[in-house]
C-alpha cells in the first residue's frame, strides 16, 4: 500500500496535470468505490466543477473543487490514476472516469477493489471520518519530539505497531516504520509506552529523514501521465532501503545479518544488534 511519500508524489503529479481544469462529466462505474455517494450524486456534485488544487492529508488525496466540494481518494493497495487522451481505450478495472475540459480523461483503476472515494463539503472536511482522527502531519510544527513521546506513551502495543497507527503518526506504513526505527537505532519490539523521552528526538528526526529521502528520490522521476501510481514513485526509493526486504543481507552499519520477524501479520526487518 502506498505510504506518505508515494501518496505525496501522486498528489503532486495530479496537481500538475489537472489543476486549473474543469470536470465536464464524472462517471462512477463501480458503486462500491464511493459507497457514501450514489452514482447520480457523484456525477451531479462533480459536473462542471473546477479543480483548484490537489493535495494530501495522511495517505488520502484531496481534490479541492471550485464548487465548495472536496473529493477524498484513498488508493489502498492497487488504486491508480491514468491521464488518457480521448481516443485511448479504457484500461481494465476502471472504476471512475473524469472527463476534463481539455478533452483528456482522468481514469481511476483498481484491480483489487480496495480503493475509496468520497465527496464532502470543503467546509466540513475536518469532520470527515477519514481525516478527523489523523495524527499531525510529520513535517508540521505539531509533530514535535514531545508530541511523538506522548503519543507513544498512550499505547500498550509494540513500538513498530504503534508507528503504523495513523492516529499516532500519520503516513507511516510498514516500509518507512522499519527504516525509521533502524535509523534511530530503536528496538521495534519494545512496548511503545516503555520508549524513553530522551530518545524521542532521534526517532522524530529519523521519521522525517526517511520520508524526506523517499520524496526526494521520487521527485527525480518524470511524471508518467499514463501511470500515476504510488508504486511507480516508490520504486525510486527501493534501492535505498537500509533493512526493509533485506533479510540475511549485511546490516549497512555493522554487517550483522538483517533478520525478519512476523509481527501482527506483517514482516518486520531489523538488525539484531
């Protein structure tokens, strides 16, 4: 599933390609993609709406529209956008189409049907259940070492599991949590509430560092209008992983073999030293 860096880069690509354009017609081809908006409502609320900007909150993509509405999108496992010329055939698993005023189409495809969309009034965006409980953004002033320490103190789960909780830390997934813990030299298996205050600044820096690195690497890639996909950008950082998916390879710091352990159904990669 795309994590914060990939979603950030997808949002930037969508902003570059679609901001300033108007939606002439919107088609919801699979009702389950937007379960809280009927197909008729989906089409009506988006028709003739201008796309003012495209941004991100947590792992959600936000289309800010000129009619006072916001389209919230979560890519989940396989969701992606494609920018298509009018004569191009629709790809398999296309679940929504946005016809733009430049005769191009923005298609949303999702092979595994996990993606979600929802239209809400911009004035009530902060009340949307998808966003209201999210932790502060990792690069915001609110996300301080003190905030991080206090958030961890309220958890009885392991440190790695707690970092994946979007109400504690926004945007981290399995990959970047493992990488941040390695950079900070913190045991991923300790109970989060046992994490000491003096180590909070180091973990705080590590979280920001790994996210910044990944965004920077993805930013070097050209936007591919035919494949605006989180994995497209995530692949740019794959070769820079320190421990993730490197089981039995030497640790870049001490040469000890990296280990993998299953934790709550997910693989955690770590250096045992």
